[in-house]
């Protein structure tokens, strides 16, 4: 794709959104085609997800006074380390691959090396990048030690961002009802920047009165292949952005999809038990993990790209039951477990049992454990 191209697509379905890849110096247009369509009907999905799992391993995470968190909003495994971000506690706890605390990034404050608020973070092979929407800056810290490096101003507000490659970053801002950015900025849901966070390209424009009916709990980007995937509640699509500025656009055709005229009506959507994607898919090997709204609850379904089929967890037997993953590695889905009651219930119905030492950490010490699902 030409570096200075503008890409616009208007799909025939009214719920689809416009993709705009803009550059001020050039007004050329070319069509971005939907690369594939996946068909989902809960009545046709099997309950054999367990067959895709080769084995389950557990990793107990060391507990210290400094590493105590409420929840894991975002997890990144990179550089031989595990980065757990809690946006409520506004800290990032970094573990080695043995589960030992390497360091804790907890720099909330008004000082020059601190952040007033931690909205999101990402990591490359040198730095941790912390998004602070209050001061409109991104702070960088050494990804191996947590030592402060620099602060760079940004000219926008974002909900999430991710490192792509070659000093590229991608950001997202999603408009919600009764919510707005605390600064004026162009109305695009996604944009890419260079290493100085100057905007290069912008995608998915929205109108001033447009809003989405719910959010993704702060995380809109997930890693995939050599790129980054994005989705939002404005349509039943996800987009993969690649470092060379190419895009892949995938449609999910739900049997019980949200009617076009209700796309922004939160209560009607939730009361109607429609199918939609409340989070961006996760990718591992030839599998795509979708969290899908089904009958008033969110359920995980694994899509096998080779067989083009959807599989869910078995309703009774918990053998190789897939807990909702937080991140992935090249061969594994990774889940965060800190609920001993849930764990006991799963084990009673066939789930893989962790070691006695790991059980003691989870149950007696009220600790947390990562669950690694190696996929076939």
C-alpha cells in the first residue's frame, strides 16, 4: 500500500463503519476489501474446545506488599518478562518467567518522573510506555528495571495503545454516551504515530453525536502474527493493522446480530440477548479466541482457522476448560486465576489440578496464578 494513500470503504450494511486512512498531502482513494467472513451461530458451535488444548501449566505469582493488585486489566509477555497492569491500582507489576517479582512500576504522583493517571501501557524491547491522559503525556521507563527514561507530550486523549514495530504505535479513542475527551481532537477512533507520537494515519471517523453502547474495559488492541488487532462495538468486525500500513478486515456474521437501528441503544441490546463481541479477539497459532455475548452472558468460543469451526467449553465436564485468557504467547493462551472457589469447582468436574504448593499459594495465601494453555 502506498505510504501516502487514503483508504476509504463504505460497506453496504448500515452498522459498518468507514475506514479512513488519511494523509494531508495526498487525496488518492482505493478500496479496502473484507478479507473473510466468519459465520457464528451458537446452535451450530460444538462443545469440544478441550480437544484443541494439548496441556495446561500453572505459574504461581510471588506476592509482596508492593505487587498487590485488584485485577489484571492488561497483560504483556515480552522480553522474557510478564507485565501485569492494574489500571485501578495504577501500577504495573513485572515478573520473571519463574513468577518472581522483578520490579513494580508504581509512580503515581505530580513529579516529573511520575504519572497522574495510568490509562494504559505498552512495551517494546527497550521501554515501558505509560499513557497519562491527565497530563497529556507518555512516560517511558526501562522495561527491565523500571527506571525512568523520558516524558513526551501528546496532542490527544486515548483509551488504549500498542507498539506495532519499527517505532510505530497505534492508539484508540472510543466515544461513549455522556462521555467526551477532555481536549479537542479530530474525531477518529484509531490512529498510528511515529516514535515521537506525531500522528501519521487516522482510521474510522465518527460523527460528533455518535457513541458506542459499551466499552472494552480499556483494552482495544491485541497482538496477532506480526501486527495488532482492533475491534469496537460500532460493528461486528475486527481489523488487523500491520507494520507496512496494510490492513486485514474480518467480518463476524452472527445469526442473532444486533439490528442496525439498535446499534447505539445499550439497554435494548442487552435486553435483547444479541450476539456481539465485548472484547477484541485473541490469537494463538491457527486459533482465534472470541468472547461473545450469548444469552445474557459473555462466553468464550475458539475459532479453528483450519477447519473454520467454532468450539466452546463443555457445559459439565471441565477437562481442559479454558478460563478467559488475558494474553497470548506464540503457542499459548494465558489466563489469570485468583479465585480459589472457582478453581475448586473446576477441579471437582475434571479440570487439571495444579501442584500442592501452587494450590496452597492460591487457596491458603490468597495468591494469584497464571494458567498457560498450550494449543495443539
